[in-house]
C-alpha cells in the first residue's frame, strides 16, 4: 500500500466568516480526527496544479460580509480508475486575498489582520507567522462526500462535504459545493458572539463558507 498526500492552506478558508445561519450551505459537524486513507498499489498519483487551484472563502459580521480566495502550496491525490483513494493538500495561509474591496477600501488591512501580521493582533485569526500552512488529509470518499482531517493552527478536526470529480485527459478537477465550518472548532474565537466581552452589534460570525476548486495533473 502507498501513502498519499492531497494538501489543502488557507478554506482557508481557508475562512473566517459566513452568511447567516439559516442560509449556511452544507453545514459541517467537526468531528474527532480519523485515520488517513491509504491508496492501493494500482492508484495513479495526480499532483495539484497550484496555479489553477484555490479555496474560496466568504465571511460575515453584523452589517456586512467579505469574500476572497486562498491558494494551495502543494498536494497530491491518489486515484484508482476514477475513484479518489487518498490524498493531502497543503494550504498556504499567507496567500489570503480579499476580493470584494479594493486596496483603498482596506483590502490590505483586512488581509494583514486575518494573517496576523499586525502587532498585537497575531492571534486574532490565523497567526501565519507561527502557522504559515494548514492541511487537509483525505480519510475517505463516500459517494460524492469527501471526508478528511482539516488542521488549522495545530487543531485537527474531521470534516465532510459534497464534491464533484471530473477528468479531462491527464487532468482531474475536484470541485466542492459550498460548505460551512465553525471557526471556533479550531480555536479561532476573535469577535465571536459567544464571548462575553464581544459587543453584539460588532460580532463576527463563527461560520465561514468555503468552496474548493482543485486541478491536478497525472505525471
């Protein structure tokens, strides 16, 4: 048997906020970490095309929301026929981009706050100076539901979400539906309404909506 790696940094996102609870798509129940999947000897390795792979994120607070993308640092997927058997993604948490506002409107400031590169705010969100990457390790594929261990800031939880996998020549495309995670499951509590000292009309949603767009190539 061969081990496999499919590294997901950043959903990321990468990643912090989301839409209101009643609108949250495919809300994830974060569970204890599971054993990583193993690939068979017949599996073919696909290497992630980092230039064409992203994790989209959407986050919200009272009165508004933001969205953007996070990049992948690397990753591999093991496929047998057209069945994903195992894999691991590495997410580049320093690649967070804010897309809904311009630099003049504060995109760089928001990026710095999320990445934790502002003095005194390192631990508010992702603290990338200490945790520059995150990972997603495949633990199974049940029908169209991908299961895996998502590690953010050294906390690992098992999550599952719907995906579509297609092939075109030597390329495979894995695209998820939008899904929602609760950032506090990974210890990211800044601005949460659950904290006693948070001003409620300035609270940041615990939920963040993510969408994986992965391209990988067999070599």
